[in-house]
C-alpha cells in the first residue's frame, strides 16, 4: 500500500482521540485502527472496504448473523410507532410479548422475566433478587455470594466481585464484602484436547461443601456460575459437575444462579446451557443473543417460587425496588421478539446440533500445530489455547488475532487463548476457512 493510499484512508477516518474504548489498548488502536463500517450475515466490512468473516459473532452476540432483515424491519417499525414508554408503572405490548416468548424457552418453572440492558446489569439484578428473596423469607443473614475462579459476570461491582478474572478486579480496590470463590475446572494436565465435557473434574464441585462449612450455610445467599465459562477461554464443565453444584445448593437452601449471557440462545445447540445440560437454576441471566446483538438488552429469568415470594404486602405496592430507565425498551423488545422468532423459523438451534461435530473436528484439528497446548469445544463454542511467550503473556494470541484480521477473519482473544463463537448460520465452508486462517497465523506465531 502506497504512502498516498495510507494518507487518504486516514483522511477518511473520523477523529479517533475523544473515544475512550472499552477493554482495548487505546494507544495502539488509534495508531493502527480497525474500524467496522457495515455488516451482513456472517461478514463485516472495514471502513476501507476489506471483507471479514466474523467467527466471533461480534462479541458472542450476533447469533442470527448481522443485520438479519426480519430483525431490522421489526426495529424500524417499532421506532416509527413507539420510541419509548415509561418503564415504571407503565408498560407497552411488545415487552409483554417478549416476556412470554422468552419464558417459553426457559427451563420448566422459570416463568418470569425481568428486563435490563446488558449482561452486567442482569448479574447485579440477579444478586439483588437473591438477597431480597432471603430477606423476605426471614433469612436476612444470607448475604454471602459464592462465585468461581476464572468466572466472568460483567463489570458492575457485583459482577466483578463474584467474578474470578483478576485483571477485571485488581484496579478497583475493595469488592463487595462476603464473597468467596469455588476453584475453577480448567486443568490441562487432566483434560487437554477433550471433545465436549471432560470426564475428570466433577469432584471439584465438592469444594462448595468446604466453603459452606467455613462460612455456615445460613449466611450464603447464592452461588453464581457460568454453565460454560466463556470469557475465560471456553471452559467446559466436567461431566456431573453442574449436577453436583445443584445438589449441594439444594441441600443447604442456597439459590443457584446460572450466567447464560454467552451460553444462551443456541450457542450450546439448545435454548440455554441449562436445558442442554439438564440442570435448572433458580435464577438465570441472559443478554447478547437475546436480540442477536442489534439493540442492547438483557433479562433475568426467575422461578415462579421466587417471583411469588416478592408478591406480598398491600396491593399496588412496589414489590421490588429495582429497575432501569430503559428496562424493556420498545426497540429492544421488538428486536427480541423478532430474534426469537428467527431462531424458531430458521431452526438455528437445531442447526448447531447438526454441525457441532464438524465444528469440533475443526477445533481439534489444531492439535499438534505450533505452540498449541489445548483445544476445547461444545456446541458452537470452541477454544485453541497457546503456550505463552516467556515474559509476554497474551502476546502470542494477540499476534494471531491481528494476523487473522489482516487475512480476513475475526476471532476473539482471551489471555493466550483464541475463542470461537460463530453465528449460528455458519456453514462448513465458513468453519473451514476460519481454521485454515488460524492455522496459517499460528505457524507464524
């Protein structure tokens, strides 16, 4: 590329300085910008017209692909009809329609949906629901939460407190008090290159009994975990692990919260991780695929028992002092209704089941490539983990990410792991191209 061409492309860019970008090396980015200007289906295009295959579904969220025409049309029609309705003491028809469609997909007994604007807000909402539930039941001493090492639950103070990713915590001082963490389940020495759920590791759930004994079960409000830990690098639960956590929570009267922000809406080849693994939590957080990434939205799904506990006091009184200006926003609700209908009409969850073995073969074909120390998969989630460069953690995966981008494929990095969460409309050709590109980049890493 000539110097004149570079200068012309830079002249076509907006001034990049004012925007403080999230989870980004701002200084490097603004010297080497990678801007996405449009998208359609499985592809994105940069500001200078370069086509990219999106193997990350945006950020784990564009499950139906980008700019699906039925979802776009629903948002457009809603914007022309009702732009906003007060979220407190008033409502609008579309959000009730969405609540009914969403709860019909949920595990049996999870009959209520509380809408928020993101996964982070969903997590903090679920934590508050758990605290308030126990207080209403006369167990106000249940104030502790148990998260898990390597867990990611958004970036609110509640979420980073129960989360277990140290870079998200260490800059911000004291977290919420009274939080403990289960050990993570990521042990390459036992489970490297496992297809699907590892055989080893269910016993790690028994550490919950030790934590309960340490703190006394009467002080613990809830355990929160991801069925599959996404942001830590696609960590698949060992066989029997989730079942054992559920059993221990039931034994001690502790609520179980599943963070399904990544796992939900077909990512595992089912409605949710809970439905695929056959373990039902008491509360469940969702976002991302709820609107296929088109309009920010999240939700907390709750069992009827929890909702009914709140429905006390004088009729007309507010039962739960919580909510957001944009809870159930009309545009987000319209996007959600259309998205769930697209999933059903196009059989996208079933599509994942039909392709998950092919996808698994592609992920595990990376075994034996330079510096690859593990490969993992489940549904349309996959990971390739690399040996870090000595003294330069994350550098190897970041170089591969940039090389893949330059070669026309978007992947996701977390630590020295590449994570894959392709749109549910990916086909075999897209899968092949993704891993051919990653393989080429890995050879130069």
